[in-house]
């Protein structure tokens, strides 16, 4: 598989994990204005850093593919 495909897959996976981790916290914080359930905090604390690292890896791979073309 080409490096560009790996970069695209890492970018999509990282953005999905970031969305799963951040969006529920944002939505529940703005709509309910109450204490959010512990599950939402666990999603934020567990998935968001992993998604950020995978997204950063995807960006690095994408930059490498730009320079190798």
C-alpha cells in the first residue's frame, strides 16, 4: 500500500476518534448545562489524546508524501 493511503487512513481514524471524544462533551455541555455523565468524561480523556496522536501521525505521513512526489 502506498504511503498516501496510510496517511489518509491515519487522518480519517484520528479525526473520527477526536470527534467521538470531543463532540459529546461539547454537545452535552451546551445543551444540558448540567453535570455531564462520567462516560462522556471517559470518552474525552481516553479517546481524544489517542485521536490527536493518530491525527498528528497522519499529518506527518501526509507531509512526507508531499515531499517524496
